[in-house]
C-alpha cells in the first residue's frame, strides 16, 4: 500500500491540495495576503496582543443537540480567505515570544 509521504498522487480525480491555485488564475486578495504575511513581529507586547486576539482553534466548531439528535457544525474559519495568513501570523508571534523573548507560551496553546 502506497503512503502519501512517498509522493504518490491522491486517487480522487477532483482532489486539490490546500491552497490549490490554477496556473494563471487571478487572486484579488493577493495584495491583502502579502500585507498580512509581511507584518513583522518584533515587539513582545504586539506578539502577546496577536496571540490573545487570534484564537488557537476555530470558536465556531461545535456539536448542537436538538430534539434528541446531535448535529455537528464544522469549523467555519477555514472559509475565511485569509485563514492561512492569520494563523501564520499567530504562529510567528508565538515563535517570537518563545525564541526571542524566552517566554512560556503554553497559556496561548489549546
């Protein structure tokens, strides 16, 4: 049985890896993506602010019990077109606090 780590393609014909973009496609949000990716984290106070404002997991994902049945509401955060960039910004802030400032960041991890 082939594993994914060996570089084999996914058997489903419509499978697209995360952040799939067709070549030559126009992304209207690209300037905003670059702006968020370019935010430097060089201040401990700013890093703490980012880590406290940006949640570590999607706050909308939950199970709802209605009339004796359980319904699952999926993580809607992934529908945010800037989700990857915001999560990356939070990770950079966590890394700055842990590496540069030597702080314990376990309070920001779910």
